[in-house]
C-alpha cells in the first residue's frame, strides 16, 4: 500500500561496510574502474608518465593533479560518448616530487613531534605545480561496456595556471583589474584552486576558483586600498612558492593580480583554442561550485557557495534566456544578470537579496562606487546586506525535477554557542549539515523561498552530536562533512564527503545515497568509499545515470606521507609508481541505472 511504500528507501543497492584500507570499495554488483590518473596521457602525443623525471612540459600534456569536479558533456546527445571535464584543484608537493620531502623530528614546547618538511623549490618544480593545476577536457566513450579515453579526440585540452583567459562581465577592464603586465584589465593567465564547478545547458564547462589566497606571497602595507578586502580573503596566503619565481603572484609587485582570481571561469569545450572567460558577474569569493538549472521561463540560475567559515550562499540569475536552438546565443549569458545572497530567516523563509550597486547600503559612500567595485568585494557587499553567515557553504545543487536545492555545509569548528542560528544550529559544528531550499512554486528565480534542515551530520548514536539521520540509517550509513553532491536522472541525492578519517569519524570519505522524500527522508546509505588519506570529489552522472563519475582526491595523504612513503600506492600498487589521484567510473554489472 502507498503509506508503506513511502517508508522504503528510493535506493536498492546493498550498502557497503565502512572501513579504512589502501583501496576503494563499491557496492556489490557494481564495477569501479580507474579511468584517468595523474600523469596519464591527455593527447596521443603526450609523453609517458615518468614520475622520477617529470617536467613542466610533460605535465602540461598529461592529466593534472588532485582531480575534483567532474562533469560529462555528451557529444551529439550520446550518453555513452562525450567530453569529460575535470578540475585539478591543488598539488601536494610532498607526495608528488621524489626526494623532496623528509620526515624530521621537531621539538615543540618540550615535546618531540615528527613532521614532514619540504625541500627547496626551483622554478621547474613550481612550473610543474602550475601545469598540474587547472582542468582537463578529454573525449571518452564506452566500448564493449567499458569507458575509455579517446586520446586523439579533437576537443582534448589541458587548462593550467598559465592558460590565457579573458576577463569579462561588469569588472572587465576596471582599474582594479589592471596590472603592470596587463594595463587593459582584460587578459589574465590561468586559473587556480578549481574546486567544484558545473556544466551549462549549452555545453560549456565552469571551473570555480576557490582558495586563491594560498598562491599569493609577498607583503602589503596595511594602508593599501586593497588591503582590507584581500585580508578578508586571506591574501597573501603564502602556501605556495610561486611568487618567488613569478612576480605576478607577489602582492608587493602586482597587488591587483589577486583581484583577477576568485571568479567562475567558463570554457567553450567545443573549440579547443577558445579563450576561457572569467565571468565577473557571478562575484568574487572562494567559489566552491557553479551548478545550474534552466528555469521554466528560460532564465538560467547558478548556485554558488563561498567556502569559508561564516561566509555565504549565492545564486545568479541571467538577464537573458536560454536558447535551445542556437548555442551561440547562449555564450555570453553569464555576463549579464543579478547576483543574490541568501538570508535564512528563523521562520523558514529564505530571502534572496540582490547585490546591485546603488541599492540599499550598496552605495559609493559605503565603498561600492560601481558594480565592478561591488563584485570585486562581493563579501563586503553581502556583509552590508546582512546575509546569513553559514558553516562553510560548499556545493549547492538544484534539482530540476522537484524545485528543491541542496546546500552542503561542511563544518564550522569556530561557531560559538552565542553564534548559532536556525540555519546553523550547532556550536562547534564538527560534522556539518545539509539545507534543503524549496524555491517557491519550483521557480528557481524566486527571491522569497522556504528552507529546512535536511540533515545534521555526525554519529547519530552519540546524543551530544545532535545528528538527525533517520533511525533506518545503519552504522555505515551516517557521515560527516558533506562537501559535494549530485542529483541523478531520477532526482535522487548522492553526497560526497571531505574529512572523514580514523580520527574524525572512524571511516574514510565516500559517497552516500540520501533519501529526501517520504518517511525514508534522512536515511543514508554508503555506496562507495575511498582509499586511506583520500577525499571524495567529483560526483556526477551521465544523462542516463548508468555511469557515475567519481574523483578520488589526495589519496595516500595521511600521517607523515611523502613521495617515497605514501599511506597507499593506489591505484597502481607498484613500488616504482607514486600514489595517484584518479577519476573512477562506476557502472552496474550487466548495465542499468546506478543505485
Ligand atoms: Fe575545495 Fe570547498 O573545498
Ligand atoms: Ca571541502
Ligand atoms: Ca555537484
Ligand atoms: Ca572538496
């Protein structure tokens, strides 16, 4: 009967057991095959991966490091043949480079501790890192039931931290976007820290620029006009050595260069020579992703998280409408529209507040002289509107079937008890939560909607954690730190995580299938788990949802891992091959829908 049916999960795969070991695991009846690994050829003439003798030129023709977002763009509408687009978020020098890192004993506060110390950089190592960042576009197809890369695919492309890009939209050419190397303020090289992303209805690839601060070094005077906004973004973060070899990453020489990062980048994958565009209309912050939906009236709506403790959830609504019959007509939709920031009210109302120069407090007197100024300082504009400070907004995913939108809030260890609110209800939120937005009448352009907490994460068997998984959720089924997610062709939610490990939750990261409807709402099941040290990224389906693309990021990065001693040698398990981040492709044995 109907009532009983509602209590049954929408997923019928057999859940796997949690655990921590050197390899990946997928539910019974499924294959999880390695599709692309760091160093794999992207072109027919790419050099073979030679980890002991890697060069910047080799890396620029090979699959990059730390695969994160994965998207699939079908060719000629074929669900079994298309372009795979993959972000390469960051690099781990200590496990990428041979003879570079060492374990040293250090004495701190009278206590001895072991840490990993990096060796000295040279320009080649920095340039390998730069070439290992960015993105990959590669043709793939299913042959005899198995996916494989097409190395002579005419669309294959590597995008790196050195690829020429155009700055477009309201901030293009603005004085604050001009540098000594580019007085036009229109031309920038490269994209970095591309965490999540998106693909558009017109078949373009979006890379979100997230933790851009770490790439900038040098020092800046506190009375410099850019100092405050840069500080808010943590610039210069100094996590990389790039500024020692490339002046543009040194804020004391080219302070405006950092204003040219922190955007969403759009790539026309159908022209491998196209110049990617940084779409400034979508704002500048630590962009996690840019997932989108074509609204019923044709406007296109993009959802973006700003991944920092106490930062915001955004959406962007295009002024123009999507034209299904004319691809070219859509190519600059992202240059014109309205950016909104979310205010979650205690009564369950969600107000989307427009970030438009001249409106409300967003005036020249308050430091927003133009829309360009406002967009470069998006966080300050959102502060001025009183948007809700969230627990690290990551992927924000619309569900076109239901009009709902899922917001991954990964954690916030710094939220104090007197800072909790209804949308961020736990102090020292170690395990994160998921908010479900219901856009009014399924209209994704709505400026007044409803919201609810779908899940508070963490171990439901420990009362103090305050987790809210359903009682049908097993000991394997709960998780912490939701990060990215995907909606399959049936409108079901799949969540990937970042930060589960032996210490945090006694399990690795993985993919959990989460029920959102009926009595099963809040029930979660473990479908896939990663090898030790890794984070789960990527998740996305092909259009028929019989293929699930997953990205295993920073495998082996646990404890005192180095190139010589990673925590696992996944996925090759060869003594002379380092641990390698890789894209995994999951299919059902015998075919059929995943899950
Ligand atoms: Fe790259 Fe938001 O984590
Ligand atoms: Ca994360
Ligand atoms: Ca997603
Ligand atoms: Ca992540």
